[in-house]
């Protein structure tokens, strides 16, 4: 694969300040990936900790939840494929309108109607991200938010340094910032597909409709393309 055309087009149109901000996130994400791979063997091992991977089980068993920011994710594996070993599901704890829902000490943090699923990230056996996808409401339950509202939640998604998982949290936070334009496109495609159905409520519970949108990616090529865009701008300023 090669770098995403959609990302490169977006970065070309971005300001120098925006490129610098995304580049910081990308570099932090890459550094965290390298560090956790050296320390734990892979991102995946940092979550499964040498346990036997059972279909549909969550890793870590109780998920990773940032109670201050309302962000949550877990890893699991249950789909056959040439590339995917498993995937991450990302969630946002919020109300039916996407407003932040604060998690109170001693109260259940996971109910069937919340939190809201944002999107998922496919990983290969090395722990490298290879794709983004969205799933239908019946897959994870939770509130259903349109693309614009979901994107507002994505923009607030961040994982603090949860003990024992500091590097994977840094990797994921930087990854989400890097791929913001592609995540937006993913959500737009999801909503366009659902718009073809005459009854949204029925479509959201249709068991024959599981994955709603899917975008393959090449993380290494994309980060290289971002670095190249930064260098191109530096050379342009020097010549100017």
C-alpha cells in the first residue's frame, strides 16, 4: 500500500500550525509504538499479557478507561482475515446528544446504553494498524450519533497514562490525532450507507448489516508522507 491520498490532500491544504500539531502527535505515537514493542513485544502483548486470546474476550479484561476524559477502549479478536489479528473498539462516555458523561466513583462505568462506539482499528499480528472501520449500533449498543456529532466526540477522545499501559495510551491518542481526516471520511461513508435505508431504526438493528464502512491504511507510509510534507514546507520557506 501507499500513503492515503485523502490524508495527503488534507495536509496540503492545512496551515503550518496544523501540520506542526499533527506531526507532534504522529511522532509521539510512533515513539510510543517503538517503546512498547521493545518493552512488551508488541502493542497486542501489552494488552493480552501472554494470555490465551479467546474470541470476543476483552483485553485487558476490564478495558482501559480514562475516567477523567470519558474515553475507553479494548482489544479483542474474532474475525478471520489475511491481515487482521484483532481490533480495538474506541468509545466515548456521553449522553444521547454527545455531551460528556462523567463517571462517578463506585458507579457502573459500562451500561448497555452507554458509552457510544466511535470506530475501530484493525491490527495485524505485529500490532501495526492496518485499517479503520465502523460497526452498526446492534454490535456494541450505546447511543447512535450522526457523523458530525460522533466526530466531535472523536476530537475529545484522549487516553491519559493509565498505569501499566502508558505507552499504548500515548500511541492511541497520537494515532487518533494523526488520522482525524480519515476518521471523518470513515464516518461520512457510514452515514451515507445508512441513508440508503428507508427506516434508520430498523437498519441500526439489522443483523445482516454489521460493518458499515472500512478504510485500509498503511500507517508507516502515512507517517512518512506527513514527514515529507513538513520537509517540503521547510524547503519552501527557505527558498522564499
